C-alpha cells in the first residue's frame, strides 16, 4: 500500500540527494503517516493520516 494520507491525499515526493561536492542521486521524501482511530458519530474508523493533518484535526475530534 502506498504512503498516502487518507484525508488530504498527499503522498511521497521525489527529489535529489546532494553530497558535499554537489553530486546528485534520486531519493524520496516520504510523508510522516500515523495510524489513528477516529470516532465520528458513534462509529470508529482506522485511518492513515499525515502527522501534520492529525495535529490540525485533534482539536475538532
């Protein structure tokens, strides 16, 4: 399963890894996903959410 936030839909980005001499090689910037149980209207859902989005939702849920 890919590393995708189930709420925002954000996923991994690609970029370059740079050495001290500025040589480049490809790398991935992965999202910081956390698996949490969210309860909405007496139902519980297990979701994979980015940590940044979870911090924003924590005050509302």
